[in-house]
C-alpha cells in the first residue's frame, strides 16, 4: 500500500498556530484531561454538515461534549443484530459508560441529507433508491417522517422534515433499553434542537415534539 500523502500545508500551518497558542496557553487543562479521562456532561448528535459548529455555538472546550455526527443527525432504532452500528455504539458508550446527563439531537436548516430524503421519497432522486446508495439506505430511517409531511404545502415540507429528523431520532433513542431506563430514572434528559444556519437561532422541541420554541 502506497496511498498516503503528507498533510496539506494549509492544515499544517493551522495546526502549528493552534499548538503555539491555544494548546500552549492551556497546557495544564489538556494534561488534566489526559490524566483524568473525559467526563462530558452532554452528548450531541448532529449532522456532518460543516456549517453546524456545535462547539462554537455553545462555547465549549475540549472535554465538554461527546459528539457524534452523521448524515442528517439520525439515530436508528435499537437493533441488537450483531451488525456494525456506529451511531448506536456512540449512544451506548455515552449513556452507559460516560453516563452523560443530557443527550441533545441537533438538526439544522438547509440540511442536504434531509433535502435528499425528500427528493428520494417524492420520486425525484432514483439514484438514492439504489441498494448501493449508502446515503439513500441511511435516509430510509426518515421515510416514515416523509409520510407525515408529504401533504403539507410544498415549501413547508423540507423544513417540517428537518424537524421530523430530530423527532425520529428522539423516538428511536427511546427504543434503546439503557436510554429509556436512564430517562425514566431521571438521570438523563433528551433535547431536540434545530439550528438555523443563516441567522444563528436555535429552536427546541417541547412536550411531545409537536411544538418548537426559540431558545
Ligand atoms: Zn445536514
């Protein structure tokens, strides 16, 4: 195998800047994190989208958030089938080993994954229907959500599907026995948010998730 290349120079420069400033000025904090291990209070599940800057939004330092990112911030239902489930593994570790007290699902506006799901389900993206489409099969998690929004006025369907993505994940989280137990014991709270990329606002789901209010 001879497939690897050195890191591009612009990243090397940025790394050197970080090491000389932020890391150097907080050396004791990083050492403590290394020696004592991580104790994040919250897990965040967000989209891979580069515009969703979770740590920046909450002003979070290293060690504060256990973050899992995937296409359209989706959590599949509990499926103990012996297969490889990256998202489920992250949830299991956060809840049972790290014992996070808050689990936040953060969706966002203009989500390409959600828009793709809408196109697929409405018959406009046949390539995503192929068995070989990883994105398509991943977005199957949100197909029931499409059924709930497809009769809305057209311009409201994708924004509603973004909220469905968050609430589908919340409902699926509760199918994991250890999540349900922790929520019922009062040691874990679940939160659903949508981050507006353009204006920076956050809205949160309340009650059964049919009402969304500004943070
Ligand atoms: Zn997205």
